[in-house]
């Protein structure tokens, strides 16, 4: 029998805190990758703009989530002109995967 999960993050960990971290990092990486595509920026150009190495940009493009901290991704997102807004919210029960966690990136 195949076990079913509500999200990929549920399949990776039972820890709700770790799940939230993975979701936030993933969302930041998606937004940064989207920015690079919209701007038609090469990895070399992005690396220079963000003050990181080209292999770091490649890691973002390839979704290497474990190679980044949230703060490193936020620094890159801000340099890309994105607004990062994280608003923790009190819940009456455990958060359900896929529900809004208060992370807004524009």
C-alpha cells in the first residue's frame, strides 16, 4: 500500500517547524529563479549583482534547498528588489500543509 501525503514537505519530515523552514526556503528560491528568468539574467550576471558565486546561483536554479539558509535567500531576494514579508500567526491547531503561513514575496 502506498502512503499518501498532503504535500511533499509532509513526506520529508514529521517536524512542523522543519516543514515550515523547507516551505519558506522553497518559496524564496522559486521567486528568485522567477526573477532571473523574467530579467533574462545569466548566472554570471546574477552572481555579480547578488555578491555570490556563479555556482551559488546554479544551486538556486537547480533547487538545491539544503545548501541555503533562509537569511541567505532573503538577502538575495532583497537585492533582486523583491519584498519579503513574514508574518507569524497564532493558530488554534497544528498548521496544515499547503495552507498560508503568512509568507508574502512580491
